[in-house]
């Protein structure tokens, strides 16, 4: 698949094949180039976009797109994973006067005891660890509550405003067309609006003060719907670049954040490589590493080892932690009658610990301590849904909703401690039960952003669960979910390969965009309309460029019509020239627009009759 | 893809590769066998199902599934496309006393003037043409209105009742769980219910009296959501079997009906081969062939050539015709300002004709004549949406809705003439505008079944339009659409190949099933639950068998865990044994179910602690 006909146009150098050893995928996404734009009065803040120049016949200005891909698609930036990415936030953070910390000492168990040849070397990129223990404001939430607009807030406002900018950017602000279910989507996003949303707890900017390489992203119901991709280490890691490439590949196709779910050997060092090379927020589940540190024995898990892991990962720069503090001892029996029990890894570990110890969860009991640590580095909470349903049979049951209510209580505690919070959601939910999830989450969790996995709308299609879940994801995104965690075709069956990750990300970009359109985001339709105009004008190259996946669109077209001349053909392979409705319809439109009287129209159209029907080659 | 590890189990012989020349794909879908079941008191009516025997450890009866695949998956039936399929309806039709007609003589233009080597020979299977001109009741609608229950009605009632049958079939009737938006889905489908729904115009059984090979299917809001697949001839047809194979391949994966959209040479003879080998209803767009007969010149189209084509195809046995009679002269100017004009082939042809002639459409003017012809053979109407939107920008506009209102008027005329009717719908519609389509269609078209193409919920993902549209299809199916026309990954880009057709059909089965679940069809969840139980019990083989696409599910699993031992492993490749939530959760469940007191539970669980954590191999 995705074989690209060479045509002399600039193409992504490694869009389908894995990069050379030690390298990651670089170069622009086909048909676009990286541009930067600064908000008014903030020339030091440079927000990246992708710009697509259209065929001159279109007589349209270039179209700018939201760009998650980071410096990797910037031909001006030399990428070397050993150096890490430019640290664009360092100046902002320095101004905030955070103290340089004495970093925790790395211990053999942080890397799962890997030694010698099996040990992945630490990333040589420099990294000074900060902590904000003594500062009045450390987290974006604290700044927001104090009425202070941070650089990160200005950055995301400009990023979200794409297409909403007036004539200066050449794009018209659209009339509102959508149903937002009570959201408060602004016509224009100001930094003050961002601040206010964060202060209300309705949005977060996951941005650890130890992640200066970050291009800030906002996650909230009144902003564009975001997509998360999960990555994890391979059983046999041959190089750190290979692990970094998983991140690079995910964000190339549109992942806004990436969760590193690695387990086993070398996870500390690999996480370092990933963070130093990550322009997107990175999330983790610290419980996984804590369990590794005690040899995989749940009964040996303790607050102490968990606490140590939080600090370790926070110092590295992880932007958000999944914390399964809502799995309480009393909730576990509620899962006994389920068809698929507990399907969250973290949830099953904590449920198991609670039963073994017959004690309340240490995550729940130490929740305030966890807040104190996370606040110090501005690590955002992603309150885990350890009791999410694993089948449509278990959707919206007592266990799931009891946990959700607990997460609402914990949200208030985390806010009181100054932390940013989002809430994880299901899972497997049939369509008619999706809305209830969203409504209950908004109510019980006080409008903290919702971050769902799918949901899958049926259980009968292993191998196609990116699709079963894209349906649920689009719907729940429309209803108000702020971020969608992707699902790949391998879900429930195996480990996703390179192609699976790409398909998963593109699929979720579809769901997120369909949700943005339906919510009525002022500029969401610009790309659809540009692509539709290209389609109606038979500007094939423009159609490819404007696609979520230009390489695949082009390859599919070339499969049936490989010749270069076909790229300008005023028909396509499906119907051929004789049955091409768009071709016929263009004649109709040209005509109907030119003249008013139907009599004359009829005459002219008849005269032009032969133009509409040309012989097939 | 889809490489199947040989394991001695019965497998489909040609599930991924094209069959040998002159042959079509036969053999059971992996893990299932064909069974037949007869309604009480009707031993002569044999309704096919697929039955999946589960692993003995499941202690569950075999699960039966709705089966669209026809005799091709029955190992007892010898398939020879030259003979055609068994004519299961002949006796029923004979009893109705229809007259044998003198068939219309086939003319060279019926086959696009193909001669000599380029002419595909007619299908040798015997075919006696019937017509019901003089009979009181010919159509299912007429029988239903007269209070007569036909064999077809009994057949579909039994087919739809799968899983709703009481203890006799071993499946419990489920408590209602769904939101049906005012539909009237019965707990149990009786033939009388079917008759009543048809008499009200709320459902159709497309069943031409010249298609005795048909396994009847019902299309209506109160029945299971159906899926249509489109097929068409290749530019170079090497054999008739190759064209029949497209049908066989589509229904193997779950297409309930198939539309033959062929154009060009040999279409009459190929249609004959398809019909004599089609167990599903076959639909066509007669306008395409009519245009071929006049050399592709729209201005030469006339009622006479159209009428001749209707009779030609009706005699062959086509079960439903798309008739674009709603594209009226006055509607055409409404499309002038559209972003993508007219995107329906039939719509653009008729709009073009109206403008050229400056006359009302001959389809509209001769609508009653069309009814008279279609009634004679019981060809159902699929009233075409020639003005459907081709972009989200054009969704729900004046042109689209003006046509829909006209289709409502035509529905009443067709009913008055005794015909069965369904209504075609869009197209490209963002999520927030989908519901309006369904509600308006129900209202304006008097509850005649809706049959939509997707809709696509965004325009930005060429190459993935099976997914952009699966979202819209699931939603509109939930809201009440009776049949969903599939979209393949090649939509807008090229001709679908074998793999594309399969992916398109499976994707639409997902949408249809997600809709059935959400509507609360009494037995829809049986398959989900069986698969989820298999998942929770690590019955991998059962999971594959219960999947919509067993071959792909198995291949994906084998990619990461190829060994036979892994098919019984109590974990999978994603998390490994240490992090397997289902494994841990099973321990929790076993425990929680066995004992009541939490103290004791804790103690026992701790004792069993080592069982939950086994070392990885």
C-alpha cells in the first residue's frame, strides 16, 4: 500500500517505510510546508502550522492547518535525537523563577535491572530539573486562578484561533452552524478566555515545568477535540531512536498527545529519550513502573514505591499521569457480575491490591500527597477509569458510575491543591448509552475535561475496533469530550505495527474533526470546503494535499488511474467521463449562474451539449 | 494480510484470494456451518443461518447468526454458475398463477453492441419469464393490503426472529434495552406483523417474480438494519464468473442486497449471470443502460428507450430499480450555488436532460407508467436522491429537501399503483444535521423505508471514507434508516478492489449492528455478549469465530502470537501475563462470587495470589 508515484513534487521522505537505524521520520507531510505565526505583541511566541499552497487555478489563498507534527516536519531544523528538540519554553520557565532541584538518583530498578548490552544508554540531551515547591504559582491552574496569563495560554489561544483570524489571515469567520450541547465555544479565542477556562477547571494545558521542549496544547470542551495515541516499547529494543520514532510517527499523522505505556526493561532511559524529543504532551501510568519495581508482585506495591515513581517521572518531564485513585475497595464487588470484569490494567492491579490487603486503595488514601507532588512540577491528573466497561454488556453499570462519582470528588481535592485535572472515560458503550456518560461526567466531575477511550459501540468486530470505536468517539466528542484516546485495528488482538498506528491516528482525527464540525467550531469547515471545491474542480493534487492522509489518497487514485494526465482529468475512474456527475454538474452550474431565464439556459446548455460528453480514452 | 495459519480446522478455501477462473468463492465462513430452520407449520420454507459451535468449556449452545451468504457457504450444494442457484421461490410463484410472458427479444444494444469474442455469452441457466399483469395481487404490497400473508413474509419473519425464539432455540429473549426514536420493534416478529408493516408501506420485500432464486429479505425501520453493496463490471471482463464473484464476495461478508451499477458492454448478459446466481435482492439504475442505448447522448434519452429498459431488466428479475423521478426541472437551479453541484450520476443526467430539453423530467411525467410496469413484476422502487449533497457544505439544502418532498408525493402514487417503495438518502452530512434528514424523511415520505449512502460526516479524509461514513451510517441507522449503502476506502478516488469491497461491507455491518444494538433489537446483543464472554475466558478460537471477519481477527492475533499454544493462553500480546487485566479480573470475580464476607475474600485472594501472576514464557 501507499506506493507513491514519483512526480518530482516534494514528498515526505519516509512516509511509509521505517526510517534508517538511529534516525526518525522527518520532512514535510506531502503537499505542505511548516510555517510559524506569532500572536500580536508576542513575537517571541512562534506557533507552528502546516500551510498548503493550492493550484493557481483555484484562486484561493494557501490553507493553514493545525499542526501536531513538531520540528520533525520543519526542513530548517536539523533533527538529532541525541540532542533533543529546541527548548522553546526555557525562557518562560526561567522567568517564573523555579528552583533547580537536585535530581533523584537513577537506580537500576528504574530500568528494570537492565545492564551491559541490554541497557539502553541515557539520552545525552541536557536536562536541568526544576521544581516549583516554593513558588506561589506553579501550575497553569494556579496562574489562571491568580488571574495571570501564561505564555502557554497565549500560545494555545493563537493555535486554536487558526482560521478564526479575520482578513489578516485571509480566512473568513464563519457563521455559527452546529449543535454544541451547552458548550461555550467562542467565535475568537483570547488568552483571557483560555485563562478563564483553565481557572474554571474546564480545560487543561498539560505542561510539566521539566518539559521545555513542549509545544503547548489545550484540552477542554470549548476547544478543538484532541487525539491521544498510545505507544509502548517493543520486547526487543534495538535502539532508542526506534522508540522515539513511534512518537514521531504518531504525531506526524495528528496525535495531539502521546501516552508512553512501556513496561519492562529500560523504561526510565527510553522515557528520557522520548521526552527530550517530544513536542507534544507525554502521559504515563506510573503504576506500571511501580509494579515493575516490586518485581510484578501486586502485594508488594506500596505508597513509598509509588511516590518514588511519581517523582522520578515528574522530574523527567511527563506532562500527565493516569492515577487510578477511583478504584476503591468498596467498588470491587460491583464488578463481580460483569461479563468482562475489570479490563483496565491499572484498575485490575489496584482492585487486586485492595482485595489482597483488604484495605482502601493507597492511591485514594494518599491522594492529597499525590496532588502535592504533581503540583510541584505541574503534572496534570488524568484520573483513570479503572472500572470502565470492557463490553457493551457492562456499559454504564454501577461499578463504572461509582468510580466516576469518586473521580468527581477527587477532582475537587486536586483543584484545591492547585492541580490540573482531566477525567478518563470508557471503553465499550452502545450508541444509546453514550450521551449519559457525557452528561454524568460533566455533572459529577464539575466540567473537568473528559478523555475517553473510544468508546467501542459493538464488541463483534475484532480487527476493526478502530472503526467500532470511531463511531462512539465521534459522538462523544460531539457531546463534549475534550480528548479521544485512539484505538488501532489490533485492539484486543495484538501489538499495533507502524501501519496500525497510522490508521488509528487518522481514524481518530476523523472522529475529532467530525465532532468539531458538528459542535460548530467557527473554522472547522474551512478544510472540508477547500477539499470539496478541489473535488468539484477536479484539482486532484489539491484534493490529495488537503486530505488527512495525502499519501494514501494519492496512492488509491493512482491504483486505477496512474498516468500523470489523470491528475488533471475532469473525471475519475469510478464513473468515467460519460457518467461523471460532477463534470455534468459543472456545466449545469456554469450555465445556471450565467443566465437567469430558463428558456435561454435550455438553449445554451443544448448548444454546449457535446462538451459534457467526451469519448473515453 | 489475512494469512491463515493452517491448523487443521475447516476454513474457507478462498477467503482472501480470488477463486480460480470460472469459479466463485465457496465454502463456509471460518468457524461456522450452514444450517436451515423452518417456521412452525411451514416445513417447505427453509431459512438459512450460520451456526457457530463454541468450545465445550464455554458450556454454551451454538450461536446462530443471520446469514446473507447464500448457497455458496453450504457444503452440500454444488455450485456451478452456468446452472444458477436453486429456484426456491418457483413453487410459491407458481401457486400465484402468474402468466408466462413472451420475453422481449434481446437486441445488440442491450449488450452495448458487443460481438464475437467481446460478447459474454448468455447465462445458460433456465429462466421462464413471468408477468402478473392480470393478477389481482402481484406485489408484496398488494398481497399485504389484501390481508394475504405470502411465503416471503413468513420467510422474513422467521429470518428476523433469530435469537428471539424462546427456549426451543436455546436463546433467551432479552429485556428491552435501547432507544428506538418512536419505531415499533416487536419482541417477536410474526408473519402478520410483517404483512402489516408492508401494508402500511413501512417495509418492503424486494422480490421480483422473475427472481425465483431469491432468499427474501425485509427492509424496514422495525426490522434489522440492512446493508447494500455496489458492484460493477470491469473495463475488461474476462469471464462471467468473475462478475458473479463480485456478488458472491459481497454477500459472503454480509451484504443484504447488491446493486449492479455496470455500464458499457455486455451488461445485459452479465446481469443475467448475476441474477441467476443471486440469493439476495439485486438493484439497478435502469437510466444507466438507457443512456448506453442512445450512445451516451443525454439529449437522445426518451421515455420509449427508458420504458424498454425497464421491461428488459424486470424480465431478467431485478428486484429494485433506482428511479430519479424527484429531479424536476424546477429543482435544478437550486443547485447552482452549491459547493459540489449534483453528485449523483442519475441526478446529473436527468438535470442535464431537463435543461437541454427545457422540459419536465420524463421520469416524473411518466411516473404512473413506470409504476404500472414495475407492479407487473413486483420490482420495488428505490426513489433516487439525484440531488443529494456531495459535501458537508451542501447538506440539508433547498435542492436536497425539495427533491425529498417530491419523493414523498411519488411514494403515494406508487402505493396507489400497488408498488413497494423505499427512498434513497444522502450522502455528505455533518453529525448535527443527520437527525433532521431522518425526521423529515419519515414525515414527508410517510414512513416509507429510508436507504442512505453513508452519510459521510466530513470531507477531509479521502482514502478513509468507509470510516467517515460509517459514523454517519451508524447514527442514521439508529435514528431509523432501514438500509445503509456501503462506501469503500476507494470512494472518490478509484475502483474498489476485492479487499476494498470486503472492508466496505464489514465496516457497514459494524454500523448496522451498532444501530441494531442502540435501537434495542431484542436479540442484537447475543453475539456481542457471546464474544465478550469468549474474550473474558480467553477462548481465542471462539473470539475469532464470533467476529465479523474471523480471518482478519485470527491473522492479527497470529502476527504477534503465532504459536498454537497462544490460542489457549490466558493473556494476550498487548499486556503480557503480568499486566493482563482480564486474567487478574477473573481471579477477582471467581473470588467475589464465591464468598460474601470481605474479610474472608481478602484472605482467600491473598492465598491465591501467586495464581494471578505467572512468569512470562
